[in-house]
C-alpha cells in the first residue's frame, strides 16, 4: 500500500514539473492539451522542447 502511495505522489510531482516546464517556455498546459496533436508537436518544437518527452 505504501508503495502505491509513493507512485501516486511521484506522478503528481511529475505533472507539476511538466506544467512548470511549459510555463517556463511560455506555454499553457491547458491549451496544449486541447490542441490537435500535430499542432501541439509543432508548438513544443518551436519552444525548444522534445514533444516525445510528453504524454497528452
């Protein structure tokens, strides 16, 4: 049970780290989430981020 909680905590922190990464690049996570996958890929690449590192 404790191990499951640790995994959940890790996922929460990973999500926060991603949101911070997007904010640092001047991007809004919510906008990215609703974009067409091709458009999102282009926006991430233009921001200097690797789109393959993120799971939407």
